[in-house]
């Protein structure tokens, strides 16, 4: 079956902050990546020289590639919490639209909350993958500047959460499992969103997701900020990519409240315990999916395949579980959160 076309409006990738083939990479990109980018540029320069001359530079190229691999591993194994947040926000990191295009065999988007309008920051639809059918729900950020503005950079309005809940109820009627992709700094904070019941819409989703009588799988693929994430975040299994984050509030929001200054965001990130390793340690996620060396943005296809494998594994595990057992375990899973490990 042919791969589905990427969602309308997300077809063009923007000029990215980090591109190893760019001649001036070191002046852009993530600060801690700049030495790696400079080394990549040197490797590309040697390859060009080898192609245009009779010089045998293979030994130098291989040595530099090995050095780059070691240095990349060292850098990414020692990221601070704030640096992890930066990776989670990387412009080239695969988005929900990339997963739809690269992971699914078929996808039919479903629109609207049947009350107000269709929120582009939340995408929902019927999906199939490797013979399995499910309802896919996820935050949509957009890629071009125009699309990012249309999607509010992944910050959904209340109609987005109502749309998500309506599609979850549809999945329940159709006896289809649900897969959600979280990637948002938080719900949209505008006055209009508050007037239309933002907090109530998120609270309703959280409450009702505990009672949805089909398996729910949740993945944090980038940012997982505040109630905006929790609005589609209640599930039987919760996974997270290695360099994603999941937090009660964004680091900038926390810094603004506690220190009255956005400059304290790095300190806030450390205090929030928002990295995947910390979340796993405290039982807030079930599984951390390792990312390719240097982050998901360096090999989106491998990242998507790893997530797909885990989804298939969990769907097979949950499909035969009796509904009452599924719901009881879902409740117990979230009731245990916040307790010291090892205690019931």
C-alpha cells in the first residue's frame, strides 16, 4: 500500500538551524553541537578534495569519522537538562506529520470538534500500520513559518482537546486502540482559549481517558509541557524518546514564576527533573527509546522505526487484555505516580 502523503500544509521543510553540509554551520545550530558541526564540515571538505584530486585521503577521513562518533557520543551522554530541552525543540526533529508519513501504511485525517472549529494544532485520524488499525492523535507544530503560526507552534486550543476526545470516543465505539504523540510546550494561553474553556477541556480529557475502554499508548516525541501534554497523556503505556522532556511546566514558565526572569530557565530545567532518565527513574514513563547517535534530528527514519517497533510491541501486548483489567491497571499506574519507588 502506498505511503500516505504528508498532511497538507506541512509539506515543506524550513531552513534548519543545523545542517552538516552547510558551509557556515558552526555559526548556527545548538551551541554544544558546534564543534561537531565543524568536524563534519572538515570531513565533507576532505571528501570533496578526494573527489576532485588524485589524493588518497581515505585514512584521514575514516580517522575523523571515528573521532566524530566518539565526540558525539561523549557530548550527548553528558547533556544538561537545559541542553536536553534544546534537543527536544530542534528544528529538524521528526514531528507528528513525519511519523504519519514515514511510519503509517494508511492515514485518513478526521477534522473538527463538532462544536466550534477544527484546531490545526491537534491532528487526529484513522491509521493503519503493519496490519494493525488504530486512532492516531497528536500535536502538530508545522514546519514552515506559515504553518507554525497556523498551528500555534503545537499549542492547542480547547477545540483541539475536544476534537481529540471526540475521536477517542469514536475509537472506543469502533473498538480501535489509540496512539497519541505528545509534542507541545503547553496548551494555547490566549484569552479566547480561556474564554472557550481551555482548563475544563483538558480536565475533561484527563478524566475520560481513564474510562476509555480500549488500549491507549502515549509517546512523548519532543516537548511535553504542562496540561497541554496531559490533555492527551493518559495511557496504559507511556513512552518517551531519549532526548525529549516531560514536565509540569516549561522551564521558561517556571523561571518566570519563581525567579521573575527567563534567564533562569536552565536552572529551572534542572530543578524540574524533566529528562527521560529522571522520568523513568520516578516511574512517570514506562520506557525510554534510545535515539540515534547525535539525536533524532540526525536520523529521523531510524527514530520513526524505533517508535513504530515499540507501538507494535505494546499493541500486541495490550490487545488480549480484558477491558476491566486494562482499566484497573491504568488507574493503578497513575495512582502510583509521585510515591517513592518500591512503595505501594
